[in-house]
C-alpha cells in the first residue's frame, strides 16, 4: 500500500511541477534572478518531499507549491511593470572596466576578485584588457564586453558592402516525416518536394532530414543504416 501511495504521489508531483513550470514560464538558468532561482529550488524540494511522503494529505504540499509559484509570477509581473521593482528584484548592471579604468568598488559589490574577473575575460575570448573599451556585469551575473573600434571584427558596413538579407533553413522532412505545414509556410507543395528529392535520387522514405534553403533548393540528409565504429574525436 505504501508503494502505491508513493507512486501516486510521485505522479501527482510530476504533474504539479509541469503545470507550475508552465505557469511560471520558460527561462534558462542564466535568465533567472536570485528570487526565481530560490523559489524554483524550494518548489522542487516540496515536490520531492510530497513524492516520498507516506501521508495521505497531498493538499498541504500542493498548496505550498502553488504559493511559491504565485510569488514567482507576481514578482515577474512587478518587474515587467515597475522599473523600481525590477531593479530591486533583479539587481542593476555594474560597470567594472571603462577605457582603461578598473573599478575596484564595483568588483567588490559584484563579489568578484581580480583572478575571476580575468578568467571571465579569457572565457569571453579577450586575453588583453587593452583591446576592450567597456566591461559590464549584467543583472544576471554575466559579463558583457565592448571591444575598442580597432579591435572588433570587421563588419560589411565597414567595407561599404550591402549583403542581401538572409533567412533560416526550414525543415520540411524531420525524422523521416513530411512537415506539410512548413511546406505551406515556405510557399512550397508536395510536387516541389518530390521534384527536389528526385534531383537528389531519393524517395521520401529514404530521407531523415530535409531543409528548404532560402534560394529554393533542398538540403537532404539520408537515413544511414550503419553506424561508424570509430570515434574521430576521442
């Protein structure tokens, strides 16, 4: 009987977590502020306790999870509506380096020592501070870098070039299944798809992935029957 209770509670906690996650919204770890992060951990802890508890009353942990999720939603709404609440809940950005000046007080406020600061710069691809004009710690804890004009990559505008607008590839066959909706959105039909596949000497059943290119051509990747036994990256 205890095993049945644990099974039912586990399924219930999974469903509750899924629904609450949808309610809170999809955010990556780097996008979470400290309040959202702590609330997420707390909700997960309550769900785990609910799954392993042998008590028959599941309403109390569900209510607690709902309250924490509601607090997260309300904090997000407040951040979106009021600038003061956003700065209070999410924090402010800090200028750590500006035109050769390193701000020690801001590094202390960010709780970052010089070794970690230089490590973050190297991780960002900058090994020479003299090539940087500005370094900012964002509210999410990540560093943003502004290279000096003579150290940044050349852009087409620097060369007075005007490249044509580009667009992404659209999958029309995915995992061997034809995506008719994507075909229609890209202005194509089955006749065009069959013609393109015939040019590659493939039938739809032989294709694992097919991508419609901006120039109205098709990139086709065939289903491979055997796997390579060697690892070229080991």
